[in-house]
C-alpha cells in the first residue's frame, strides 16, 4: 500500500457561496465506549467547546451538541428566504443529526454539510447533534462549524438526468471491480467463495505468493544450490481463486523468500541474491499452475518498488548502463545512486520473471511496475515518488531487452477520481513515446485501490462506498481502467475499526461489497447519460438478452457532500420492457449498511413499481454519500 498521503482539493468541490462560523453554545457530553443513542438533554457535566479547540485523541465516542439560531446575515448577505446549511468537521469523524433527525456521516477528510433550512427565517432555533467517533486514524480538533448560504440550484432544485436507451454504445466489460489481497486471505472456506461469487468478482490480484515456496534444507549452507519447494500456500491460493471462486488470478511476484535474500530484510523486500534461481521459481510456479489446471494468466512484477519496497543486493550496483537507461527515460540527469540501484534490481527482477513465466506459459501476461501512486515524480505531485522514472524506465527496458509488457499497473488510495483519471492519461502519454510496447499493453491494472491505505472509518460505512463508486464512474469506465482491484477482501471479526475489508466475519458485507455487487452486475451495452454535475454522476447499461436496463446514480463530493433531488428520465424504452417493472436499490446512511444496522447489511430494495408507456421518469432524493441502482426489467423477469 502507498505510504504517502496528501489531500487534493478541486475548485469544483467548493460551490458554497459564503460561510461564517457558528459561534453559539457548543457542548461536549461525557465519553462512552461505544456509540450511544441520541441524548434527550444536555447533562450538567457537559463541557463547553468552541470551533478550533482541541479534541480528545482516545477511542471514546462523544456527543457534540450545538444550540444555535439561524443568523440574519452570513458575510454581510441576508439569509432571509435563502437555503442555509452548516458545515461540520470534528475529530476523526462521526454522524450529524439536525433536530434529532439523522443527516449524514463524515470523517475528517470528508467533512459534512447539512441543509438546515430551505428558506431561512433568521433567529429560528436549531439543534445540531454530532456523535463524534473514537479515534482510528486522526482528527485532533473541533475543526469546523460554519454557517453557509447554499446555491439554490444545488440545494433545492431537481437535477435532471437523462438516459437515451435508443443509442447503445460499446459493450459493458464482464466485471468492473476485482479484488486485491496481500498476505493471504482470512480464510479459504467455500462460504467465503460463495459470497464473493455473489459479488460478481471476475479477477483477483494477490501478492506474497512466493513467500513460503522456496526454503533451504535443514543444515544446508546459505550459499548452496539446494532447495526445498513447498507449494502448499501457493496451491491453496490458486485453488481458491480458480476452482472455488471461478475468477482469474493476477499474481504479484512479491515478496522474496528469505532463503533467497540478497540482503538481510525481515520485511521480505530484498532483491534475490541469484536472479537465475528467481527465474526458475517463476517458471516452476507458472508450470505448476498449468499442470494442476489452475493456470495463472497474469503476473505482476513486484510491489511499490518506486517507494523503496525493493532492497538492491550487493551485485545491484547502479552501473553506468542502468544510469543511462533510467536518466534517459526520466529525461533528467543527476539521479541519486540508490534510486539507480533499485531500478537496476527491478529491471533484472522483471527480466527474470518474464523469462521464467513465459518459458512455462508463452501466452501469460506480464506487467508492472505496481507503482505506489501514479507515474509522476514528487515535483509533479507531492504524494508521488519516482513514478515517472520507474514507469518509463520499465518501458525502455522492455524495448531494449525485448521483454513483454502486457499491462501497466499502479496503486491508488484516498485521492479523488480526477487524480486517478489523470494517472491513466499519464501512463498513455508515456506509452506514446514507446510505440513498441504501447501496442502490446492491453490492460490498465489498478492493482490496489480503496478509500484509504490506512485504517479509516469510511471503510466501515457508506462514505467509503460512495467514494469508490464515484471513482468507477468518473475514472475507471471513461479511462478504461479495466482491472481495478479493491484492497482487500475479508476481516475475520466484526470489529468496526476502519479495516480495509469489504466483508466481515461470517461474510457479512460492508457497503463497499454491495457497491461492487451493483457495478459487477451491469451487462450489455453502455447507454448515453446526460445532465450530471460535479456532485452527482451516473452510468447506464441495457442488456437485450436479459431484458434489463440498469442505471447507477452516485451522490458523492470529496468535501461537504449534500443530499440532492434528482429526476431520472429514460426515453425510448426498449420494447422488451413493455409491461415490466422497475426496482430501486440503495446504499446510504441507513440502507445496505452494516455500520448503521447489522441486521440490514445486505443490499436493500428501497422502491419499485410498474413501467407504463415508452418513457420512464423517477423523482428521488439522494442522501449524501449514496449509491442508487434503478433496474428496469421485462414482464415476468426476476
């Protein structure tokens, strides 16, 4: 996972007109160990707090309550008759209530925005209740409580989204979201495979696949060429993915078996001390998978080498040849020697991997460089490191050595969809400079991706789900990132601690699983969608064979997301839908959400009705951080 974090802010996110601090009476109630019900009154031992004050850094839950009045003016503008909201950010995250009614969840990177009044009456009393969650990753202040005059178009009016069912476009991919896992699964049970099948996952990327394969015989010299091959863990992984799940493996050839370390490294990030033995390891692994009927079609070389997760050996000296190659690819001289040494180690590792795998399986796909974040340098974006050098260096190396580059790969967490889209664009620009490999690259693999690379509250609830859905619609589909891999699969308990997993103990789904299930269920051909904006996005597909027209609408903004009114119109309904029905499914703060209600964790139906005529119109209110699926089905179709 990436080790650099920096929030990016788009001007489009900030479509609030004016704001002013809500400097009334705020109280903090005594802490509790778990979430608690909405307090009916403020106890006498509650403490006064003001925006900007520090917030406790423990794992306790606290209610923050403000007794406010709508101000007459905000930044010298009258509030009378205008839509007025309040922005909230406090601690590590939490959930906001308005006069006792739930509004939305937030975390300190995705603060909340609540519409307080559609037509404000100055002086009206308002009670804001915020249950602030205990610390998981950060948030040490009562950062924000600000009154805001909102744009009427955004706060009050319906956003008109139209789908043209008469003009089908290119085919929908067979699967849109895949899986990624490091260090092995929580379990390899049939029930887990069945749950993942339900989610429609068609590919599964795993690293740490060689960690336990290669060992030294007891008493053997470290320098000897004697080896013990133990395929137990490798076989278990391939059997689960191919036989139980029926998915395509993408195996990342990391990390190094200790017996093959070139340098002592307990984190298994060492380069091999013998690249010939590494090549033989890759050959045997690919051959074994074929022989056992669980072929691995795609092999990714290593993991986040650009940030230092490969330690060069004593023979990886950073020779003048590799310096010239790297600096020519980078377009810059004076690169530090350690970076050149790491590039040399990676280049040799890639060559040995490709030769070994292709010797066993000439049709196997090989790719990389599995960057931590995009193909940029830190001078481009502070959260990137050596991305351009390793991306272009790998392309140049593949040209020079006549090696396959069947896909390019990288990891991204946390950053918004436009950043990920820009990373795909940048890879394509680099490939334009290496036409020999450009024609061989068939896939863009985002081999690790999720809301955060650290434990983070949104990964337990709807905010993380909406973030991921926004990435799918705004980046993956338009930029043809065809192998995004959600990191990771399963935790083996029911603890809410911001764990990355999409399913919990006993295969209870989190909102991210339900989100992936929605997208992986799309089929047929894409349909044109118009009328979305920078907060609400949508995608639609029509499958004539199954007589199913599906529209997915996502309401998400990186900061200060607001509930929105929409009108969905589908013109020229296919005749196959005559006499049919529609069904609506929702993931939001109170639906399909294990964090809200463990008994309502599965994808939840929230509406439906009969189809009438050749046009479909649906008026709906999308809660903040929500994913909505509207399915139109033919008569008698389930």
